[in-house]
């Protein structure tokens, strides 16, 4: 039966899914169909998968849906995380495989199990997700031979980024490559690469930028110093900047538009600890979150949120996983002391903010499963069964994923 949508005046628009993808409509509805403003308002309320199909209805519909302005407006009315790609660990496969944890009320098929959109002899892995786009690279290639890609898994479009510069025959090491894309502001994206200044000076870095609007890689500003333990590979895009955390010393953020590097304030480290214990760092629905867990009871922790003016972090949620351990006792490692940091077997894959904050939740990885934990009422339910890896130990409490193995999937019509 063809899909049907009703306007506020109770006029019916019927789309027929024939091989020619044409539609049938009454004369009064045809008048509305010919009104681009009203038609756009109707299309904005349809699922992304329907929009992809409706591109074939006519050249006019293709033009409307493919217009960057339409994609921009779609982003303003819809920010939905459909699921998480989680990278499976295996030594036997050149091309990494991914589980898909569906977060929608109506589960859909996984967009992919492995990435094969281009023939890369070294395989392809995901480095980062950002507002519907995936930053990917050759999986096992030596740095000078590594390709980088931006891929939209919804419309299957991709682009191969230009190779990074080689200065005077010397390839400068790459410490991190991050994607910056905000479709509510622009249809274009930027890729930020952190490299060392030259091959002989440790701890001295430079930033290079690729823009989908202007093209080739270019240097941004002068060199800078940073702690050797800063995680340039795990950058998070939020508030127009890429953010990097360090286990000790300064954490940094890079304002992409102003091309300014600044220090990011961090919560204090407990007196008895010498370095940070990051258990999650990520963005959701315009909020930047940080979770650090020190114990003695690792089932109790806080979820921090950064203030938009960077004046500091505040406790947004307090989490107690006691109820989860009662229902899933397999997450308790009884062979350890209860005050051991690894006594509870779980990892935090994602903090998901919803339009109604009462519905915001954590995605937790427990042994052999993923669980959704509501941050307000502390209810929870199983989302996904995780098949053990072929080389996984016999430990029933073993985990396969952490937050840096999980990548948000947001449906998008963005062109790359």
C-alpha cells in the first residue's frame, strides 16, 4: 500500500512506488504540489530513507531534495542518532567489521558491516563520526601511503582527500586527523590534521586544514607545544571547535573558523591520582560530555557537561549502576576486590541527549550485550546482543568495545 501524508486541510498526497516512481494526485493536490514552499515543508517531515527514494519521482523533486538549503533546513528540524557503529576487534580481517547498535524505536538494517565504498587494498576503518559524515582512513597502511576519506553512509557518497604534503622528501608524522562539520551553519566541512613540525623535535606540532569548499591542505598558524599524552586521534567537534583531552597536563581545543588554539579547563584530579581516567568524551545534540571514574566504587560516577563559554564543567547527571548489576550480575568480576577499578565489567559507549531531557540516556556495553540506561529515572533495557569475538578470552565478563570504538550514525543528505 503506498505511503500517505495528510496536510492540515486534510488533503491527501499519494505517492505510488511503481518502477517509474510517478505519483497520482487530484487536481487540488496538484496545485499544492506545484507550490515549492509547501512541498518543501511536507518533504522536511518525511524520513530520510523516503527522501532518498523520492529523488526518483521527478527531476523537480530531485532538485528540491538535493538543494543544500534543503539539507540545511532538514538539520534544523531533525537531530536524531539512529544508532552506533562499534568496531569489532579481530586479527584475521584486513577490513575491520562493525556491529550496529540500533537506537531507533523502529529498528532498521545496519548501513554496513564493513566499508567497501572504494577499493582500498589496506582496508578501510572509521576514525570519527560528525553530524552524519564519517571520517575514514586506510586501515593498515603505513602513514605515507594512508588514504583519508569522508563518507556519507546514508546516501553512499564519498570523497578521497588529497595526500598530505611531504616536505623536502621528509614525511612528518601524523598524530591525529579530525572532522569538523556543522550542517546547521554550512554545507561544507573541514578536516583538521595535527602533525609534528619536523622529524627531530618531539612535542612540537603544526595544524593543517583541508576544506571541502576551498580544496587543498594548507598550514594554519605557527607551531605549538602540547603534552605527549594528549589524544589528538580522539578529537570531538563541538561549539565550532575540535577538542582534545590529555591524561595529564593541558587539554586543548581548536576554533575551526578563527583558527585559534586554546587551553580547555578540566575538572580537578583527585589528590591520590596522578593522571586522569577518561571513560568517555563525546558530543550529543550540541552538548559536550566528559566522564572520569576514579572509584572506590566505579558503579557510581558523574556525567560532566562543558559550559558553552568554556568557563568550566558542571555535573549534569549522577549515575548509579547498582540496579543494573542486580539484573546483570555477570558484569561483576567476583574474583576481584570490590574496590578494584575493574570489579564492574562495563564500558560507556555514548551519552545520548534527547529533545526532552527526561529521555536522555547512556549506551552501556556489558558482557555480551549493550544496554540503554535512562539518566533521569535510572531505568534500563537491553538494546543489543554482542557476539563474542573469535579470539576473545573465556572470561565471561570480557568486553569488546570502549567509547573510542563507537561512532554515532545520524541519517543525512549532506553531499561530500
